[in-house]
């Protein structure tokens, strides 16, 4: 049984994954043209959260990282057509 002392951080178990065995994401726009493009670059967009929508009532600026195809410039999307991005506060 794994025991943990009070105040001690839990030990994170590392999982070894060979990324070559994982499925790649491809640009949907290039794939329609018969090209399998799987190279993307990150772009950063900034958004302003107004005071009225902010939980603390203060205007906030957040960065949003999105990924675009290095060939055609289209945003990376999932199978549902939703843009894949990461928001940082």
C-alpha cells in the first residue's frame, strides 16, 4: 500500500510512451487536397476579459495559444471542427 505523510506531495508515476506509436494530427485543409501535413507552429492571441465577465470584477488580459499549419496557415482543429487551443491566465 502506498502511504503518504501529511504535507508530503504525492509521487507522480511516470508512464513511458513511445510517441511514434501514437496517432498524429493532420491539417484538415491540406488533407482535403490529398496532402498529409502534420507540422504546426504556435501563435499567441491576446483576449481582454471585461470587468463585467471577470469573477473578481477587474479587466483581465489572457493569452490564447493556437496552432496553425506551417504550409497553409489554417488553425488546427479536432474531428468536430473545434479549434484546438490553450488559454493561459
